[in-house]
C-alpha cells in the first residue's frame, strides 16, 4: 500500500512545507498555503512511459553539434509571428486566458489547420461529440487530427506514445490528474506533477505540447508559478466577451521576442486573423460631417501640417481635443498625443511610443484601444 503523506503547498509558487505557514518564504505571499494529501509509490506506470529513453551524456561545448531549430508552420500567420516564426519541435507552450475567451477554439483551430502535422487533441472538459460539433463549424482541414477525451495522465501518455503525434494539445492542465498523487485535479501538486511529466516527455521525444491553463480573478494563470517556469513559451489570450476582437501576446518565449502580438476577430466560423489591426481601430466611425459622410478617428486626427488649424475650425475636432483632456487619464492622453501628434510634432509609431514611454508595444496597443473607446463614448454622450 502506498505511503500517504500530508503536505502544504503555496498556491502562488508551489513551495512545499510540512506544516501550514501564514507567509510563504519563497514568494512572500500571505495565506496562500493549502493542505493536500500525497500518495507516493515506489514504482509508477508513468516511469515505464517516460523513463526508458536513451540517457544523455555530458558533452564539451565545442563537441555539441549545432543544428538549426526546426519550426513547424501552423498555417496561422498571427500565431506563427507571436511564437517567433513557427512552432519549435519539442517545445512546451502554456496558453492562458479568461473563461469563454476562445482558448479552446484557438487551440482546436491550430490542430485542425496544421496540415502535414499529426496532432492529438486531448480534452478533459468536452466529449468527442462536442468537439466534433465545434470542429465542423471551424472546418476540418487536417485529416491527421485525432481527438481524445481523457483526464488520467497515465492513459494520456500511453496514447501519445502509441500515436506518436507531432503536436499534442492538452485542454486543460487543471482537469488532468496522475495516479501517483492522491489529490484532486487542479490542485497545486497535480498541476505541477502533470506538467513536469508532459515537459519530460516533450523533451525526450521532440513532441511539441500546447497546454491550456485557466486564470484566476487577478488575471494570472492558475496553479503554481513553477508551471510558467518549466514551459518554454507562455501565451496570454485576451479580450472582452462583449467585443469580437482578441489579442494573443507572449509573456515568455525562449525561442523568440515577446513584443509581438496577434489580433483575431471572433466570428461564427471561428477566429479570423486581422492582418492590419491599426487600420481596424482607426477606421471605426465616430461621427458624420455636415454632408452625412462618416468620420473616423484617422479623419479627425489628421497628420497634415495644418492639423492645428483643422482642429480649431472643426467643431467635432475641438470636442475631441476637449475629451482627451477630460475623460482620459494621464497615460492614455500621452499615448494618444504621441500616436497622432496632437499639439504638434510628428506622429509616432506604436514601437516608438513604447520606447518613449518605457512600456511594451502590446501595452501601448491596449491603452490606445481603450482610449479610443472612451473618446467615442464621450463624443456620443455629447451628441456628436
């Protein structure tokens, strides 16, 4: 019989302690420890699946053969760009986002459209029939996409070993459990152990793994912080459930930059890529002129040399300038003034604005979008 052991884990970082602590000595969080019962066995079926691989040996740096990292084309320009040019073979990716934002849709869409890649989509939340309904709506373009509904890690690893896919999608890590840990799915120990097993298998077999993770009410990925440390890439899928547009941004990327973002529009046929998000945001109609023509923000915030005269002469433009000072906070107003040369000077790109303000380009994009929505609401409230 397995020896049962009780332990306390920090929900923020996964630190393990033999007794309850009010203050985590690892991450400094307060009241973050929860009790979990752990059953450790001397032998495990998982060991047979992940432990019988050829062992590596230490090598001198000069003796290591350097080869170009192979990237898979996921048939999605936005995702490829955020990942740094495609999916690295043997990498492990963590995809986080709010409930209902479209994480499962995005991951299934990748699996269905990754032509030339054998994919295994593992779901612990939906039945195969439910996934099939969504797949028909998205469009099945990859005949080598397999669906597997399971929550037991030992069974999942066994199927991965038998199918030998190029890409594995786990939806989600909070629903998966291993028999070696005697605690409920979603607990700190279960998440940590299951993620470690997937990471070990990915590195030993060069199988790429995408893991979907839930987020907390504070907007951070649920589970121990070590989950974000052991993966190669952390992606955040953001958006408003009342808005059709979604942003995919990289928080961590061992194989590329983290300043790139991908923009999607949620439609009935799935997530559609938005190749020019700046044009999309600036082309939204704010008002109409005296002749009944639509006025967008890019029309009002002209970059011509005589923009100051145009703003003074046009009533809507004067109202817009007033709203910038009244409804926007200091950071939002600064972003709008730099982006559209309000008050003189030359309009800056998002990257130049980010460098001027000392923030990321994706953050500039989000602030700019929020500020435009505030200005639109203010103008409509004033009757413009």
